[in-house]
C-alpha cells in the first residue's frame, strides 16, 4: 500500500508542476500582449473622447497602446501605465512638467531604430 501511494505521488507531483508551469507561461503571454496601437491624435483613443490639450493631465492606462503621431501642446503631466511609442514618420516634440513611466516608453527599438528627431522637454511651470 505504501509503495502504491509513493508511486502515485511520484507521478502526480511532476504532472502538477508541468501543468502549473504551463498555466503561468500562458498567463504571462496573455498579460504581455499589447493592445492594438491607437493614434494620439485620434479622439477615440482617449476615455473622454477628446485629444489632450494644453496643460492636460494625461494617463495612458495599462491596457492602452498609444502612438504619438503629432506634437501635442505642452502638458501638465504624463503617466504611462501602458505603452507610448513615437511615430517614426516625422520629427516630434513632447513637452510636459513630468513623465512617470510604469509601463513602456518606446522611441525606436534595436531591431528598428528611430530615424527622426524625438524631443522630450521637461518644464517647470
């Protein structure tokens, strides 16, 4: 009886480890899949359906993937919980009092370097 229990446990434990590892990997893959990119200049991108204006307090939520495709007016603040990437089709400037990055700020990648001018200016207003 004892040998049977040990055999059962020796088969059961590895099965749980494999299944548990698979579940963790799948959950991580799902969590890291970015939302489809939306343009900063598109009002539909923003929760209030308005493109952020001068002195706006802007938050890019965790489930958002925003492409900065225009130079916005000077912002009060920018919090990035999701992803903000700079478009690579023209020179862009981002002016704000501060930026807090909890998510991702991308200005090109190693595989696809940014070829235009990207300027972030921090102001003291």
